[in-house]
């Protein structure tokens, strides 16, 4: 792994901090009309009933009778998101830099998709509808308000659930970055637990979860495509004219130069033999 320069570290810290501030700021500024958000939420719930995806009561009913299970579900919702994402992203930056860049870019793209929905299609969470569901986080925990102050919260940004989506994205990237069975197990179990908790705490509909997963899969596909396109551009530039490449490209170009030079030497030998 190449050493980390102060400039690189400062750039990444600035990008992530700026993106987080933009995320919370846009969520807050795009807070839509309560009437429209509640109407959209009811439409989602009716669609779930038609599609037999209205699992909210069943999932909350699995924990609501036990204070221990409710607290555990709340803890997953509160401590299983940013307190997991940020340290894991740092670990990837330190030890698997290429996976970190893929994660970062997919975060940015999926976040932009989320912003569009937050602004154009505000959706209230189930806890704000008269559905007989309990807002377990607000009623039994104050930690979430410490991590995310109410002033930075848009309660009408339930769809898509990036709370689940970004955990799924993190899990996918971690799965490709390690061979440790324990870490890979956590990479699968963590997003599953988060998907359960956001519904069981009445913070998201089941459809919100699927929407969040779709958003991050699109973001990941765009990030992978951009990465491959960048690699192809480097391959096309590397070593053809003898001029040095810019530093960001130079680090990746040598990966393909030996094969290119070997192909040229083989072609030269065949030409001599035919002559």
C-alpha cells in the first residue's frame, strides 16, 4: 500500500465531511409538505397491502413485547449506521484504498439519487401515520437525537431508505475486500439487522428498504463503470508516446505496461522471422 500523503488525507476528510453536511443539509432543506408526505406514505402502505409486503406490524410485533428486544433493535438502528460506516470506511482507506474509492463514489451517486426523491417525492415514515405502530426510538432512546440533532433531520425523507442502503453498500464492498470469514459474516449480518430494525422501529416501510437497496446498487454500478472507464483511459494513454503521465494516472499505468511491451516485442520477432 502506498504511503498516505497529508494532501490525500486532507482531501478525503474534506470530501466526506462536506458530503455529510450536504446530505443532512439537503435532507433538511428539502423537507416537503406534511400533507403530501403523509399522502405518499399512505399510497406506499396501500401498495404494500396489494403486493403483500405490509410486514410492518408483524416485524414490530416480534420485538414489541420484550424491552430487551426493543432496546436491541433500537441500538442496531442508532449505532449500526454512521458509527459503523465511518470507521469501516477509514479502515478501507488505510488498507484497501481501491475499495475505499469505490465505496466513496457509490455513496456520492446513491446520495444524489436519494436527494432527488427527498425533494420531489417526500414520504412520511410509518411512525407518523395512524397505523397502530410505536415509535420505539423516540419513546425509549435519546441516543439517536445526540447523533443526529432534530435540526438536521427531515422526517419526510423516508423513501428511499439510505439508512439501509448505505449499510448494504458497505457490506458489499467489505465482502470484496477481505477473505476473513468473521468479517464477511458481519458484512452480511449487519445490513440484514439494519433492514429489520428500520421497519421494526416504525421508521421505514418495507418498500423504503427496497428503494434504498435499489439506489445503492445503481450507485455501485455507476462507480464500477467509472472505475473501469478510467482504467481503460489509462491503458490507452500509458507508454504510447513516451511522455510521462500525470501522477494519478502514473500509479495505475505500470499495471498494464509490461503486457503491452511484451506484445510489441512478440510482434517485432514475428516480423523479423517473416522477413
